[in-house]
C-alpha cells in the first residue's frame, strides 16, 4: 500500500487525507493541536474553522458557487460534510462549526487508512509528505521552511489591495497611459479633481476598520514599528495628512488627463492582474477597512462609480510561500521533490479555496492529474500558484481569473452565469476524457 505523511489537520490536510484513504493509501496525519495551539484555533478538533462559519455562496452566478460545483465534480469530501452540518444561510453554505469539525474528526478517527498523530512537526524527512500547516504554521516549522527555501521565499502577512472588473469601469473618465508616456501603457489611471480627491481622503479617514486580532497587532509591531512602508494601509496614509496620498501613491506626475489636457490633481493607478486584462488591482490600496466601507469609499474614485469588486483588500496574518518561484507545476518543491504543498500556505485564500487546494494536491499525487482547463476556476487557481509573478499574493476564487466571454450587450448577471456554466461543462468534459 502506498503511504503519505500530511502535516496539518486543517481544511486542506483533512481533505487530502480523505482523498488518499478513498484511494487506499495509508496516511499519517500530523496535527499539533491540542498539545500545541495556534493563536486562532480553540479546540483540538480537525478541520476547525477559525472565524466566519461560511463557505460562501452556492449560487452558480458566483465564483464561489462555481468553485464548489467544480470541487464536487472532482470528488471533494469536506463539502459533503459541510452540507450535512449546514445551518440556514440563504444561498450560502454555512455550517455549525462544532458539528462540522467534530464530524470530520469522527470520520477520520474511524478511518482505518488514516492515523492521526498529535505532534508538532518541525522538520521534514525524505518520505512522501504534504505540507498543509496553514496560515498559522508553528514557529519551529516556519524556521525549518525558511532554512530550506531562504527567508525571502516565505511571507508572514497579506497586504492585499482590492481588485475590480475591467468592464465595470467608466472609460469616459479612466484613461490608459504610462507616466511620461514611457514604455508600454500598462496602467489605467483614475484622475481626481481637487474636490473629488479631498472627498475621497475624508471618506478614508472616517471609514470603519476591521480590528486586528491581538496576535496580529503584535506581529505587525514586530515586523516594523507599524507596517512595512509599501504595505501601509491607505487609510493610515490618509490619516497622516490630507496631501500624503497625492504626494505618494496617488501622485499625478507625468500623467496628462485627456479630458482636461493637463495634469489631474491626483491619480489612482490600476494595474492589471491577468494577461486578458479583465481585472485590475488598485495600486497602493491595501486596506483594513470593512468590506462594505471599501465598496462605498473606493466607488468615490472617478471612473469607479459602478466598480464591481472581485476581491476586497485586507491585511492579515498569513504565512505563505512564494509558490511560483519554488513550486513545480505538480505542487512539489523544486528543491525537495518528496515534499508537496496544499492549503493557504500554498497561496490560496479562503476556506473553500484551502479545501480545494488539499483536494488538488491529493489528486495530482494519486491520479497524476493533468492541468485543468483554463475556463475553470479550479484550473486558474492552480495556474495562479505556479505562474511567474512579480508580486505573488494569495488568491481567492473570482470570475476575473477566467478568460472573457464576449457579449454583444452588457449583462453582468448573465455573463457570470455563462462563465459558470462554461466552467462546469468544460470540467465535466475534461474529466470524462481522462
Ligand atoms: C485568523 C484567521 C481568520 C480567517 N478567517 C477566514 C474566514 O472567515 N473565511 C475564510 O474563508 N477564510 C478565513 N481564513 C483563511 C483560511 O481560509 C483559513 O485559515 C483556512 O483554515 C486555511 O486552511 P488550511 O488547511 O490551509 O490551514 P488550517 O485550517 O489552519 O490548518 C493547518 C493546521 O496545521 C496545524 N499545524 C500548524 N503547524 C503545525 C506543525 N508544525 N505540526 C503539525 N501541525 C501543525 C494547525 O494546528 C492547523 O490545524 C482565516 C485565516 C486566519 C489566520
């Protein structure tokens, strides 16, 4: 019988373990809790979810719904348990957190192919192993990984700016240009008048923020006296002075606004996130503002009145690898090919995505799964982890990952439904032909 070690009995690790067991592999599943706890987990149960109890929407017009449909096609086990322990939450799949993690723990402890070992792992030998130790990987294991890879390949928190759909921008206002017309015009620019700029700064100053958890505040303080300068939340920059942004990240130099034929008072630049240029990152807008506030405040940016957000900004504690640099397409480490990676530490973001990542790595090892179609969210999340990137950041499921569907008339809802339908059909077809 084939054997594998899995480090971390969280969402990715337990999904992977169940996949191996189903295929008659023997699994040693190492989970350090309850002997050693993380700063966010409260129990010794496997697959404990640490914050919200929602796996997000089930609707096919949402990226999260499509990802779940794809995961079901791929034979996901944890989603079945989530359905069995679901609580009413409209169109979302939300669970009773205790019942969910208890059920996963019970199923795994009764599984003859899986042995749970409650020990902290702090080094990894030459046996086939999956690293699924999550965003709160223990310090000793983090130390081992940074020695294995070099410190610069490991990040300790996300400072993520929101991303918006390209087709939701107002191109009567937004213009494409590089500073001083040098090089390729890769950026979109949102030009502010004086009034618009100060209104935006004012809104940033009064926006409600997420409270950082106590352990996060400690971490941020350790990293620098506050935040790394290039990760400073935009609202914190705005607080430092009403002109800080327009002399910094929103400086308008070298950018002539074609509408007025001169330099705007301030400019927010948008950088594309994919080669199809279907979605854009708001440069310098990493933020701790609450999601609802982000929508309202960032829509004050000229040209973004109706912006559709594929992802909101956030800054939180998160240990993750610079995967595109150090991981092979089959999710094994380039410099240690018996070691594979799964879950949030690989560079996905969110509960459902972490489960997906555990499922993916397991299926790659078990079935030698070939690359999934680029019309699927699962395929694009996989590509995200292994495609070269200057500024690699964890990614959640979103429609911006998918190649565009051209439509004669703009109809966002229909477009999402068509993207979802195409994704599921192409994955079904792909799996049929394997
Ligand atoms: C504070 C916080 C809140 C979050 N809230 C949300 C949310 O509301 N919604 C959402 O979608 N996502 C959220 N996330 C992001 C993410 O989806 C979850 O963290 C998710 O649980 C990640 O799954 P995982 O399997 O990669 O890691 P985990 O589920 O954390 O599993 C990793 C496991 O590895 C164990 N472990 C760590 N080090 C070792 C070691 N050395 N030896 C043995 N075991 C070890 C840990 O105890 C843990 O059980 C949050 C993350 C954090 C940190």
